C-alpha cells in the first residue's frame, strides 16, 4: 500500500467511525466527519496532509499525491 491509498483508506475509516458514533453515541460526532472532509479539501489544494506525514514517518512508501 502506498501513501496515497493509506491516506484515502484512513479518511474513509474515520468518516465511517464518525457516522457510527453519531448514530449510537451523540450527533456531535458528525463534527469529526466535517473535519475529515475539510482536511481532504485543503489537502487537494495545498498537498499538505497531517495523516500523510504520520504514515510516512511510520514507513509507508511514497505515492503520487503526497511526498
């Protein structure tokens, strides 16, 4: 798995977890979904993604979008 796929998979998991928590615990968990979506939008313009930096530090190989 490369860095791009890891970031996309992590974002998808975070959205699904947020929706489950909003359904079963509190609707305030939807703010996590908002944060993930906003982060994806800003990453598409700037190329900066905090999750990509973490994955790269862990040793995930480079992709095309995040280096």
